[in-house]
C-alpha cells in the first residue's frame, strides 16, 4: 500500500485541497467506468442533428394545430359561440298567472287555485365530475326520500330537457331547499299551480278537471271554457354568471290571470239533490242516478248531478300507475256524465205528455172526449194471426186526456199513438216527428263537452203496430238523456218555448282590482213555439191532476208547501222486476221557476224511490226559500 505523509496535500485549480483518499477513490471510479460498455456507462448523450429537426417539426405542428383551432373557434364559429354564450348568460322564462276560477249564481266559489312546488333537475347543468355527481345524488335521495339508484337512472336516461324529481313539495322541504340551492348545481325549484275543487254537491262531472301536465281543461266546464279560464303567461329574462348564479331579473311581459265563470248553478239546490239522491240510491240498492234542474223561463241550468262521479282533486295530484288504477277501478268512480251523455235510457211514461201534445196538435183527439180504457186491448199477431194483447197496469174505464196523463193510462196512449177501433192514432212517423220537435233526436247545445243526442227508433219494413204501442208509452228500442227530457218539459212548463240549456251566466275578469263582466250570456231560443199554448195548457192541467188527484201517479207531492205538476215513468230493462225510474216535474205550478228530472237506474221497486226523491228535494228547497223570504220581510 502506498503511504502518504500526514501533511501531504494535492492542489487543484479550484484552490480546494483534495484529501488523498479522495484521489484514490477517483482512481477506482475511473477504473470501474472503463470496465462498463460504452453504451451504458453514460446517462446523457448528445442528440444527433436529425433528432433536433424532428423535435422542432413536432413543436411547430402542435402550435399550428392550436392556432388553427383557435382561428376556427374565434373567427369561423365565433358568432355561433358568442350566441351560445349569450344564451347561457341570458335565459327567458315563462311566468304563469292563475287560472280563472268558477262561482255559482250567488258568487259562492266552487274552484280554487293552490300553489305547489316541484324539484327539477337539468342534466346538462349537473356536475360533470363523477365524485361530485355521486355526492349530489346522495343529497337528493336524502331530500326526496327516493333511492339513490332511482335518481341516478332517471338522470342518466333523460333524453333532454328538465327532469322532475319530486312533485308537491311540502312546506318544510321548500324551506330546506332554500338552504341548499347554492350547493346543488343543476337542481331548481319550480312554482306551479294546482286546482282545488269543492267536493260537495255532486259537482265533479259539471266542473271537470284540468290536465296536470299543461294545466289546461280536460273535462267538464274546465274543458269547454278553457280558452277563457286559461291564463295569459308573461315572460322574464334572467342574467346568469358562469357558475349559473342569477345576477339580474327583468320582467319582459307581465302575466295576466284567466277569466272566471259565474254559473247559473244554484249550489244550494245542487247540494240538496246530491244528499237526497245518494240516500235514496242506497235505500233502493242502485249504483246509478241522474238529476237535472232547469229554469223554464230562460233555459238556465240550476243543477246537474250524475252518479257515480269522481273526486276532481285526484287529478291535481301526481299518481303512480298503480294508484290511478286503484282509483278508476272503484265502483263509485266514473268519468261518464250520464245526465248529458248517457244512452240506453227508455223513458217509460214520461213520454206521455209529449204524445198528448202531438195528438192535440194533429187533431187525433179532443181533450174532453171520453174513451173507454179496458184493462187490455188485443190485436191479431202480424205473423201468426193469433191474438196479441197489450195490458194496462190496472183497469181505468172511461178516460179523457187529463185523466189519462194524471193516472198514466196505458191503453189510452196505445190508442192515440197507434190507433184502435174508432181512434185513428198518430202512427210511428208522426210520433217520432213530434219527439224531434221537443229535441229528442239531437243534442240540446248545452255548454258542456261530450253531450249525447239519444236514439229514436228507425221505422222500417219490420215495424209493426205493436212497436207503435210500445213506443207510445215510452218502451222499446230508443233512448234519451235526462237533459233532453228536462229541456222538453221546460217547454211544457213555459207554454211552448224550447230553450237551449245554459250552464254559464257570465264571464268576468279582474281589472284594476275590480271584477268586470266581459261577456254575459243571454237566453238562446231553439224553437219559439213547439206547439200552441192552448194545447200545452191542457197537458199542464193533466200533469197537475197527477199531483192533486188521489188516483194521480204523483199524489204524494200534493202535501208539499209548493204547488207542482208532474209525470212519472217506469222503463223496463229486460230483466225481471228491474226498472229505470223517472219523474219529471215543474214548480210552482202557477208560475214555474224550476223543471226537475230525476232518474234512478236498476231498482226493484217500480216508483217509490223516485217519488220520494222528488218529494224531499222540493220540500227542502222550497221550504228553505220560504224561510228566507219570511226572514227578509219587515215585521
């Protein structure tokens, strides 16, 4: 080993002393480096000229692409992107006003608007980062009570536009949302309006409902007068920053509420009819019944009830398919307004006063002529020649027109309808012609959707005299609606004027804090003179005798505090001891202000139920009117 003196030092150019062991170590390092192959013993090597050129071209290419794209976006598509940025910055939204409401004739409000809120997601504005989106979905699940997986699937599968996460938020949710709105991008709260309907009075078919999706009328008055009731939306412009925060809101156009309806409906009468009819239906074991009340002086509809009905408010809520199926499958649920649309109803003897008018007008019978009415009349069968008999419900004997109406004498109407022995008879064509004059072969024109027009029989080569006899007492293959019967009886009550029934009386609008009438409906006369007043007066007297005579078919009504005239009807259904019961009446007799028609389907007792309905309704309604009149008089 080489030994160096302890004071031995080696100098270098940097003027730093080197220790001997450092020199030795450097010697060993150089020796080791010589043993390593040339390709491995250096970490850095100089690049050849070709590599420098390739690198330079690559850099130039990258910068060229960036400059080209910048030129494309800023120059070629600059205007389009500027417009998109403008659209993202400024958003125009619709402002909904309240839909018009509905009142009865005394301005009792029957339909209201209520404010609701729904939680909405805009998938295009949700966080793009996976972690942020997962966090937000978890928060939404906690807020709504919906499973996170369900919310995620809804968001991912939404094709475009906004996604409704929850309807009808409660008050606590709305308050909680206000504390979360800044932290939940893409989630917003939308204010909506929903309808609230009165659940009393059997008004569902009359009022109808609105569609939840667009808040437009879908049935009843809501549908028929949608153009008036619908609001006139306004517009507002929102300015947002890059994070979507609202900087400024400007109202472009103020919203205007829809017009409101004032009906001819008397809510008090409507409620009385509903209560009485429901009770009598239950007693009679019936599931279906209808009632119509019309003012014969102008055609104003005072009440219109159809059972079964439905709860209009169901359609103001969001229901699942299962919930909706459960609702519509209930036995007391029906969207079918049988009072104006129902077909399949023969009238029974309610047809007889109209047939009496026709016979008087055509000179078939003198009103005071007595015709002997046996318990049955018989004619030869058209095919076999054997005797075919048509029965009365009891023996009546000598009968004139007024008694025939009052006691509902079938044989009398067989004769004046189809003829028998010395009585010529109207014949089927004249009967149908006169029923048409009373409006039984056409719609009445009521201001409600989906009105039916009924079906009168077709006279063909198969028609026989027996068919005419059946038609003369309201039996056979024909049908009318309760509304058509009420319109016809209104003409009997007022002396011969056939009015078009009208539900709405006025359309009003809120202007400067006051309600202004923008349209008032006047009575519409469909036929100014169906028949002569003199002949109709005779028929009125017969209907009055039905109430005042102990043998009259509606003698029960004679004890009421109001005078009336009436006619009952029992229509066969083809099932043993099952009938459709009718009663049509007007009151007060001396100066009629109401025509009422009641019909109860599928009852086993021929007339008790419908008579008692008429009695109770007249008693409650007119007793209440008399009480109010007395209270308003000075002592």
